[in-house]
C-alpha cells in the first residue's frame, strides 16, 4: 500500500535520512521518499529515494493542535534526480 505524506528532513547523509512524519511506517519495510533541495531557488531539485525503515520514534509536538508525529530513520539505497516538478508530485501520490 502506498501513502503520500509530507514530512520534514532533519538530517541526510550518503547512506540514510532522518525525517519526521505524521504516520508511523512499518519497521524494516521498504520506503520511497522524495527530498526537495533548494526549495527557495529558481527551480527546486527533487531526489526520489528508495530505502528501508530502520527505526521510528513517537514524538509529541505542542504546535498545530498538539499533533503526534514520528521521527523516522531510513536507509538511502537508491536514488534518482527528478527533473520534471510534476513527476515529483506524481511520485508522492503513488
């Protein structure tokens, strides 16, 4: 099952990423995510990544109605640059 959710990248390296999301993923399961770089530049650079969920931790946030969210660590096993901004949105909806 594919679900598209917005999140915030906290840390990224050549082998993995740490980000927040409002939903808890399946530990050990595959994950596909799109990272947007240079969001305020003339054109955003989108990278579609594929990896595996390593860990997830529930966080409690006071902002925005005290919504619960999760901090998620995932591997970065494969990636590709997405040149067409509409393709990035299509990837998020899959």
